[in-house]
C-alpha cells in the first residue's frame, strides 16, 4: 500500500498561525534532530510532543517527521520535505498576519484583533473570550475556571498534554467554545439544586416556539451572548432573565493569540 502524500497547502488552511506549541516543536525537531530533545527545549512532555506531531500529521494528511537510522548519535528524527515546507508556510503566515495587524492597528484593539486572528471555521456557535482564573493540576487532567464576565464563570478540563501545548497559565486570555446543541436554556426557577456548576446567567434576546421548544439566545454581558436550546413549554420570553447550563465535558479551550 502506497504511503499517503502530505499536502502542506491543506495543512496551511487549517493552521494560519497556530497559537500553541505544535509548530514550535516541529521547528525544534529540525534544529536538534530528536523528538525527546525538542520536547525538553519546548518545555513539554515527550507524550505532548508526540501529540503535536500526530495532530499536524492528521491535518496534513501525511507524515511530517521521519526516523533517521544510525549516524554518530545512533539515529534520531528529521522533517520530511513536506515538514520543511510546513515551517516555511508558517513563517510566511506569521509575517503576513503581522503586516495585516500593523496596517489595521489591531494590536491596540484586542476585540477586533480576535476577529483578525481567527481563521477557524467551526460548527461551534458559542465562542467566548475568557480569562483563565484558576488552574488545578491533576495526574492526567488540568481543571480550569474560566472567567467570561464578572457574573459568569465556567469550568472546563483539558489533558495535561493539551495544557502544555496551549501554554495555558492563570491570567491568560483564551477562547471557550461549545456547540449550541450542548447548551440548555431554562428559567432561573427551573435550575434546581443539582448541577449548579457551569450556569451562565443572562437576559433573553431571542427565543423560538414556546410550545415546542427551540433555539434561544441570552445576552450575558455587553457584546457577549450564548446560544442554546430550550425544552417545550419553556416559559421564556424576550427581556426575561434566564440561565444557560453547559456541560464541562462539552467545552473546548483554544488560544486566540
């Protein structure tokens, strides 16, 4: 069976400029010829480095790193020709993005800069700028408390490797993403005592079909909304207070810069 051929242009459409350390790890492999040493220099675990390589390989559709057998050091790793091209594309995209930000002076306008930096096309309609308020390290997971607005915080979890690749730290700005179908909208009276984590409080600005239920939008703070779905006979109406319930497992964390 023929080995798949990687497509660097396909990867570039996904990549734009990666905010995490995946490209950095690829570059360090080129510099030192070792995945373990590249991981050490990037400040991540060997497992996280492999996760980075696997993610990029999946996006490119073919191998970016290959084993080198023998030599004075007993072998190691090097980039494939496509891996080399990926680094060139990343550098070009970095320069192009810097030029665009300079021309529009978006560095002084962080809200607009997020739009300029986001090239990700996704079905996730909820994308909240958030601040990492607290991180709790576990043996395999990192539990995050994310501040979306003064009244609204949510909890999320990522693997230790993902936390390293994203370079997460307390006080950092991230994006919290979740599908609208994973968000339940209800009245404050229907929240109950169970499951009080990950509740977002806001005002209804859009609501469909009270008898049958449907899509609802809440405004959490100026410029921040959440889209979800309400059950039939939900009793919600525009201008009324409401609550959005998010499952911690449904939240994806991304870097926007």
